[in-house]
C-alpha cells in the first residue's frame, strides 16, 4: 500500500505578526468553550469574468476567501450568507454548491471548514472597516501577493480540477 505524502507549499506570505498569532489563539481558545468542535464556512465567489472575490482582514496578513464561523443555531448556509454580506457586500441569488468540508489542522484538531462555490450573486461592494481592510475581484492569472496557500489550493481544486484535499 502506497503511503500518502503531503508537500508543504512554499510560503508566499509573510509570517503572521505576534499580534495576529495572539489574536488567533485567543479566538480559537474562546471558541473551544463555546463549541468543542469549531465549524466555519468560506465562499469561492466567482463572477461572470471568472474573477474570484478575495478579502484582506485587518488582523491577519494575506488574502482569503470570504467567510467565518458558524454560530450556534445557525446553518452553514445561513452563516455563509451572513459572512458574504459582512465581508464582501455579496447577496446570494441562488443556492451555492457545497464543494467540500475540510479539517483545518493549522487552527485546531477540531476545526472544520465548509467551502461553497458561489456563481449567482449580486454585489454592492464593501468599504473597509475595523475587520476588512480590502476586498476585490481578481483574475485567476493575477491574484494579489499574499494569497494564502489554502486559498490558492481551494481555487485550484474548483477551477483547475486539482484533487480535493481533506485538509484546509
């Protein structure tokens, strides 16, 4: 039986600052008390020109797919709907497709992320605020510097037919 190996992609983003690492640990630690298993959602929002929506947060470096945590009493789709509106000014026009659910080992052994592919939407845009520093639709061949490896991997899975990983 062939053993599966995983490669660590080269870092194309700066190391998170001490502040970013501390904030991330505090959020994760607090979530463990609220929900022993954490669950989040991300949306791969693709416009008519095959550009993808990316967001840059104020508290961690890099560009990410929009999304966030699923709150108690909320479905994954409700959380995605809320997060897309909050982070990107995106309103769903039809149900998105669930692409996969991933284990996010970088955060915790109990953190899972559902990825939805969003193709039918309206977007009013999003002004920067205390959480979101920047949003934009980017062509696949011209993604901004600092796109996280997980974001690049999910884009490649959906749009380039790369094998789907079980890990975020």
